[in-house]
C-alpha cells in the first residue's frame, strides 16, 4: 500500500491510476462524496494565516495525534489499497498535506510523495 498526497483537481487521474482519494479538508468540494479524514484538516481559526505562523500551529495539532493510529485509519478506510490524501492546493503551493506527509514519514518511516500522474514519454523519429 502506498500513500500519496494530491489535490481535488487530480481526482480523475487518481481514479484512473486506481488510487483512492481521502479528503483531509475542512470543507471538501460539493461534488466530492469520497472518503474523509476531517481530523487531519487544519483548524478554521488559522486556515488563512501566513505559512510562517500557520506551520507551527498545524504541527502542534499533529503532535497531539498518534501517527500509528492515523496510519491504521488510512489502511482501514482504504481496505489497504493505495490512497492519496487530498485538499485544494496545487503541487508547489503551500499546503498542510505536505506537513502531514513529512510528519507521517518521520513518525512511521512510511514514505509519502505527491502524486504526479503526468509522466509522458516523448518518442523521437
């Protein structure tokens, strides 16, 4: 089982790759009816703070969670299939999913990468 991070704009690519999305947002898009782990969402009091002040607040929230429990919940929700923890921001933009990935990797040793389905092969004549 692999755990990725991604964003809601990638849902079609995730589905095509057989990866189960799990929302980690306070408010997933209205069209999203998939799995959710709202306890991993940032608190609404600091959701729009600058990265410099947001990051320590969110890391403090994560420090109160048991990473092994979070991993077990991901496995239970997905049935052991590959998943992507999803929110709104595109890759490269600041986002709490990267903080979750770093924390889970550090605490469990399980590597978590950003899903990138765009791996095109260019053939030259």
